[in-house]
C-alpha cells in the first residue's frame, strides 16, 4: 500500500515534466515546416511593398529571388537529410556523388538566375539579392516565435 | 678591384632610386582598386564560408555517428547553420555588387 502511494506521488510529480518535455520536442521538431511557412508568409507582403515602393522590375526580381531561396532551402534540407541517412546508415542511403551534385546544383541555380536577370534587367538584380535573404528573415521570425513560446509555455 | 666595388655601389644606388622606374600618368584609377579589392573580398568570404560549412558538416556528421538518436536536433541545427553561413557570402556579394555597379 505504501509502495503504491509512493508510486502515485512520484508519477504525479514526474508526469508534468514528461509531458512538457514531449511537448517541447514536438514543438522544436516542427521548426523546419514553420520556417518554410514563414518564408511563404513573408514573401508575398514584402513583394507587394517592393512593388509599391520600387516598381515592377525590382518586385519581379524579388519574387524570383524568393523562389530561388525557397527551392535552395528545400534542396539544402534534402541534402542534409541524405547526409544524415548516409552517416547513420538508415533510409535509402543515396550515393555520395548525388549528394554532392545536389549541394552544388543549388549554387548553379543561383548563379544562372543571377546571370539571366543581369542580362535581361540589371536593376532587378537588387530585388533578386533581397529575395535571396528570405531564409534569414524566416529564421529570425522563427527565433522570435521560439522565444515567445519559451516565455509563454516554458519550452 | 676598388673601381669594381664603386661600380657595384653606384648600380645598387641606382636600383634604389625607384622614381627612375615610376610609371607615367596612367596609374590605377579608383575603379580599378574597387574591382581588385572586390575580387579579394569575395575570395576571402567564399573561403571562410567554405571552411565554416565544412567544419559544421564534419561536426554534425561526427555527432550523428556518435548519437544517432539525436538526429532531429542535429539536422535542424545543421540546416540553419548552413543557411546562415551561406547568407554571409551573399552579404559580401551584395556589398561588392553595390560598390562595383
């Protein structure tokens, strides 16, 4: 009987901590999808602001930069996942050459888009560069959100 | 022998007289210096970012191999780290473009 009471007391004390830890892990595991949503959520209003403030060409350049940054971030995630599969010997175990080519392909995509925009409309290049910083802005938003969640929910 | 030493001393003194070899009016302009320093700045930024990415990837691969159960946290940190390191090279590129163009 005494043992049962002791177990109940201990479990009641531990349960909130375990629940909180599980909630915290679930919260941080959703960070990458949240960053991608932040990227989408930031791109459209900022593109509207750029359109009103700087004109159509720079806004188009900004949107192309945002699209490249989004694809770049997605490919980066895939490359890191493939690398983790390779290291831990889980999943499909992709070839090393494929991982390296995917990693370098992101830079080729950026360089090709910058060259094409530079040839078509050099003024849009400023918009493209601004769009390429979209992941940084999204990471900053995520950092702010995590700080808010940590203060509010104690994660 | 003494004459020979005088000759060598005179020749060495002439070698030190750098204005003798100075260029004419067509020196390097401001734009040339901007282009040269931009190239060096981009090269240094790319090299340092490459080193940073390599160190981050190596450390995370080692951490994954040691503790595969910590994979979600390690991959998240690696993705964010690589994205932010890349943005540093982009900052340099933007500054160079603003200065050169």
